[in-house]
C-alpha cells in the first residue's frame, strides 16, 4: 500500500469513526438500543473510536515501514483533530433545531 493511500484511509476512517457515536442509539454501536443514549456513553464511544483509529494508523505505519515512537504531544494533537472531525455529528445530534 502506498503511503498517501494509507494517510487518506486513516483520515476517512477517522472522519466516519468520530461521527458514529452521534448517529447511533445503540450502546457501543452493537449493543441494545438505548434511546436517548446518555452523553457519557457517547464520550466513551468517542474515546474508544479514537483508540481504534490510532491503532489502525499505527498498524499501517508499521506495515509501510519503520514505526516512529511518538511523544504525548502527538497523541494530544491527534485527539483534538479526532474531536474536530466529530463536530458534524455533534451538531446534528445536539444543535440542530426541530422542524415546526
């Protein structure tokens, strides 16, 4: 796999994964339906999706070549980017106005 394809793949997966907790009413996306789902469940799912996305990026980096060790600054910046990618789902869930 080419490096640029891996980067775009991780970005696409991150954009979808960051929005999934806001569009699903199931616990951890596969559990029983819980409407309305509590905010702390959505935050837990968001954190879980971030960890899975970081793991995918790390695995692709190791497959392409040598994996570089990162300091805490990298993970904080990546978490902020992940939260920013989830903004459309947050707006759709909490900020949109109902019709009528």
